[in-house]
């Protein structure tokens, strides 16, 4: 997959596969959110297993509903942060396109960030619907596929850093 730039002897890898992974994350995230909003009323809950429900909730804040009652400014703040981080991730993907695990991590984070930005811009909040819980311990805050991709990307990023440190 690596090609040589005719003006440099340094091999380069394409940015396109990583942007493709991010696009797939965005597509799956948006299709799942559209589906859930068409099938569920707000706050409606359907039990799937003893520890997992599907439910439609809105999060105008950040992770774990942080700043959800902040009055609306947080929508623009978190959108700006996500756009800035996304641009920086694209730069890193281009610069390090040949580092597979690192780029997988970044591509997942990029797709998740953009998926949630789309929600903030289109609806003013992020659509969440995955609800895990344990009896007696309460419910974990609901989340979505974009959040899952970001989480998985962070895990891969940490693994990549640990692997790099151990070399």
C-alpha cells in the first residue's frame, strides 16, 4: 500500500483508507440514530437483555451528560472542539498513514467525533440510545455508536502507545 513520492525517497501511505474507515463509522452511526428516532418516542425504553436496553435520549452536553444543563453555549463549544480535533486528526493521519494501529485509533475517533458533530449541528444535541445497567448499581449513561467508536479508538491508541514504549 505504500507508494514513493517522486520528490522524496521516503515511502508514503495513502490517507484514503483511514478516511474510509471514519466514513463507515459516520454512516453506521447516523443510520443507527435515524433508525432509533423513527422507532422510539423520546425516553421510551425497550428491554433487550437483563443488562441492556434500547432507549431514545438526547444529550446536549458532553460525555456522561457533562454540562447538559449549561444553557446552550456548550453546543457550540463542543462542536468547535470536535471540528478542531478532527482537523488535527486528519493532519496526523496524513503524517503517519503507514502506522496501522495508530491510524486505526485515529480513524475511529475521527468518525465518532464527526458523527456527534452532525447531531449537534442538525439537532442541537447528541442522540443516545445504548443503555447498559446492572441491577442495584443503576444505569450507565446512555451512549451511541459514535461514542463506542471513540472509546475503541482511545483503547487502540493506548495499546499503540504501550507497544511503542515497550519497544
